[in-house]
C-alpha cells in the first residue's frame, strides 16, 4: 500500500511537470471514453436494461405471418379471439391496436387532439400493471355495446385535471361521445405506443369482425414452465385449424411468437451495435495515440529510469510506476469522459423524436458507471503496457552506451509506426462507413417522391359530435374549409385526404380488375386506399397520367368512381389504358365494391424516400365521408406563414374543432429518415475525430523520428544531401506507414461495412468510389501531418548537430 501511495504521488508530480502532454492525453482519452459512455448509455437502456414489467421473460408478442412472405404483420381481431380461447399456454393473451389514432377531446378550455389506442381489458393484467388511480376495464366494458369508458395517461391527468382524484368518474367528450374516466395510468407506464387515452376493444365494428383486416398486436404472458417453443407449437396447430376452417381469409396465415424484449429492440439493435463499434474504434485510436505519446515521453525519461535502476529499483518496480501513471491518466480521462458522456446523452435524447426513443429512459445509472470504470482499467492497460515494458528495460549501462540508446529509440519508432498504422486502418474503416451513409443521404435526397414536399404544412382534424352525424354536413364542412383556405393570399393550394403520404403510411385493402373476378381477392393486389377532395393532386403536384382527376360532381349520388396510380394500373390492367374499366375493392362489406376508373395519376412514395412505390387508389370523399381528414396546405412562401390562416379558417367554421400536430412535409420526411441521418452524422463526426487523432499520431511519430535522428540528418547534409532529399526521407517514411494502414483499413472496411446494409440506399457496401474518396481524404490529411516534421528536419544545422553529438 505504501508503494502504491508513493507511485501515485510521484505520478501526479511527474504529470504536473508536463502540463502540455497531460492536457493532450486527458483530452484525447476524455473524447474516447465520453463517446463510449454516451452510446453505451443508449445501448444499455434499450437493449440490456430489464423491462419495467414483472417477470418480463415470460412476455411474448404475437404477429401474423403470411406465406410465402416472411415479414410479420398485425393480427385480425377474430383470429386473436380464437387464439385466446383455444390455447392453454398463456396466463393471459391480450391485444392492442398496432398504431395510434388521433382523437378530439372537447369540454376543456379548448378542444385538443390526443393520441389514443384501443386495448383488450386483459392487456394491463398481462403486463401486471395497475392504474395509479381507479381501475382497469371491466368485462362488460370490453364487450360489444359495452359502456363507453376511457383510461387516461398520467401526463394528461396532470395537464387537464391538475392531478385531482376527482377526475375519476368524470365524463370526457371524445370525438363527440361521452366516455367515463375509470382509471389513470402511472407516470412511468409506456407500452409500444405513446398515447394519452386507452379505450376498451369493444369488438362491434366491421374491422373487428372480419378476418381479412389486420390491426392488432398480441401480447401474451406464458404460464410458468411453458417454453416459447411449446407455445409456438400449440399456436401453429391452432393456425392450421383456422386455415382449414376459414380458407378464404386464413390460407397461409400463421402467428409468430417472439419475446417482448426482442421485438422492442429489433429496430434499434443493429444501429446501436454499429455505433458502439464505432465509438469503440475511436477509443482504440485514442489509446494508441496516448500510448505513442507515452513512448515518446519515455524516451525523454531514459536518464531518470537509468538512475532509478542504478539506485536499486527493480525492473518490475519501474513497470508498476509507469502503469500507475497510465492509470492516473485513464482515471482523469474517465472522470472527464463521464461528464462529457452525460452531456452527449442529454443532447442525443433531446434530439431524438419520441417515436424513435420509444419511451426508453436514458440516464447515467450504476451499470453505465461500472462500464466507465471497466473502460478506465482497459484504457490504462492498453495505453501503458508498451511504454511500461520499454521503461522496464532501462539500465545504467543502457543510458551510458549510445548504441543501446539508438537501438531502444529504433524499437520505440517501430512500435509507434505500428500504432499509427493501426490508427490509420481504424480511421479508414470509419471514413468509409460514414462515406457510404453520406452517399445514402444524397441518394435519398435525390429520390423522386412523386409529389412536391416544399412549402407544405400538414395537419389533421376530426368532425366529432352529433352536428356532423350526416355525411352531407361533413362534406359541406371540408368543401367550405377548402374554399376558405384557397381565398387566403398566403395559400396557393389545398389538398384534403384521409391519410397523407409519409405522415400516415397505412390502410391497404385487396383490389382486382373486374375481368379477373373469377380469381377474386387471391388474384388481386394490395393497394393503399385513399379518399380525397378535388384539388388534392394539384396541391401535392402529383401528375395526371391519363383520364381525369376527381371533381366536385363525383358526389355520393353519382356512380362509384376511382382514380388509380400507375403501379396499380400496371399490376391489374397491364399495358392498356385502365380508364373506363372497373376495379373491385374488398372493403368493410359483404361483397366487393365496384369502382369505375376515371383517371390515372403518378406514383407517390407513401412511406417516404426509402420506401418503394406501392399501388394506390383514390376515391371521392363524398363517396366515403369520413369524420377524420388530413390537410396539406401549400403556402405561397414559407409554410409557417399559412398557419394563422389555417387556424382562423377552422375556427371560423367551428371553434370546437382541434387541429392535431402542425408539421411541414419536410419535417415529416426528416423524421422518416432520422435513423439514417443520426447514424451518418455520428459516424461522420467520429470519423473526423479518428482522422484527427491518427494525423496527430502520425505527426508525433515523425517529430520523434526527427528528434532521434538529428545527428544522422547532420551527417547526410554534411555529405551533400539537399533539403528536398531530407524532407523526402521523412515523407516517404510517413507515407509507408499510412499506406500499410490504408491497406488494412480497406480490408477491414470491406468486412465492417456489411453491417450497414440495412441503412444503405442505392449504394453497395463495397462502393469503389467511397473507398477511393476516403483513402484520398486521409492521404491529404496525412500529407499535412507529415509536412511539419519533414520541414523541421530540413532546418537542422549540420555543424550544430555534429558538434553536440
């Protein structure tokens, strides 16, 4: 213990005597450790921290599968009830609507739009979560025609009722219908969706009675002792029974069970692991850099180590001293890195949209601190082992004999060259990864969306209450709103549709050409179903390809008409013109609906730039008079300029109607591509840090080389070597090290970038241009790093160097 205290005291004094070295080393380690701390905090919260539910390992998610496809989908409500009633492997099997919906809540200071969903009464029991106040849904409330009830979130309870217990039993006007508040969920509760209202499932609508409409995700709690394999086997048996009993709707349909935790992390796991590998790479580069600095510092302490050895210090004693100094540096870097990591975590969490963060709580807990401590020890060993073993060789005779000193210096140079080559290779891998994602972002930016997103402000509103019970009143409202907005000088066009591209990429049904009626839905195409008011295509700048667009005369009294996109026209009508032909659609009815095609429009990428174009058909709103519609208002100038006019027009027609989130289309596109942009930005930043550190390592290696070879340089210049030849000597050495590192980096990059495949768009992981561009960029930076020490070598005075050696 006394020796440790002595080592610590001496180490602190030694580091204090070299403030420049200490500051650079601490800053380098703080960057590497801080980045690792921040990303590990996200990784631990999203992938490793136990779920906040009782016995979470027994919770499984059920999603429908359709052969021959392998992707999973929501489940039909009747299928859920059959699985629930026919299985005995679950304590509870519950259902939740797979997507949130916006509901209008009125009766307060002003109407507002809140995210809501429907759940079976067994959902909270499956999660073993009870309301903070009140109760869950009763069996009667969950039945068709049951009493209208609602459970509210803790946040909404605080905002609307000030946290008063008197909220229980009050009536809440939701979409014009009174619902009784029966419970308030805890503040910490979050499951799949960020919503403020939960409604009972109430299986009385057409969408919940038909097996061909899939809207529900199942949550099951396995009985004690029941394995996932056994549960899946029983579910497969039930699926085969349902297929035999309902061949029209259940042919090839199954149910896939996966652990809840695996489902929650499936979209973020690879991204977080990629980022963890990237920041780990930066830490390795930082450690290599500090190790190089310690080697150079050790060269200046040859006399010190030799004297300590001459005075009786053993080689192991010197080794422990150097390792202690390395541990002090790593500890200081860890403390600074912990603070930097906490800051980066807060910034990252605040920058993430709620739907990306998914309800996870990001914080510096004990697991993250333990990780930092482990990284500190790892860093100390990685930075200090090589310098420690170099110092261990110190001896009195080694310091007194120039040949031994020269041999030791060359050994240090070789080791530092290997460290710089390793830094170069790791930096190259990060540069290539960042380059591929930058090219991906450029490709996404250049994608033709099929519509013009600039100057568009989007929102949603719902016509609740008995005032709009008649379809004609709804149609009148939206037509008046459209005309009112068109009259504003700040607004150029107005588009009204049930579900806007990017904002709501869902709601599809099976459609097929009438001449294929014998094939039925099995020969049809899955297409997005949309209903619009005239003017929508013009507002969105979706081009008309053939026929005509929808008109005000296409009212509910006229025959059913439809406009289809080119993908659907190609899939169902082939190369000929579909105008005048009939399309059959499988909707919420007993028989298909016949729609006459009157026009064809261009394809729009409903899911955003990275999505494929999909078949879609557009019906006149007056033939499908929905209460809830979305607006795309094209402003003359900046979209925000149209917001006051939009609010004023809605308030003029009905002050009780609330607008949901107002967002520009470009903001929606930004959210859709957030994951790629976040990873690209972070990898780009880490790559720049890595290149800087590698260049710093290259610079310090060559500077040390020049310092060690001053006598040799003097001899060369005395024998006639020119300044250009001396500079070329060190430039050549630097570029040889860099070339070896780049070669290794290319080989590593070819393997590492395959992890990015799911994030890339229209660019291969082995893209030659990206590899070449990354290599040239690093060579440029390396040239700048080599020029300074090479220039310094040319200024060596032969007379001075020969006289002092």
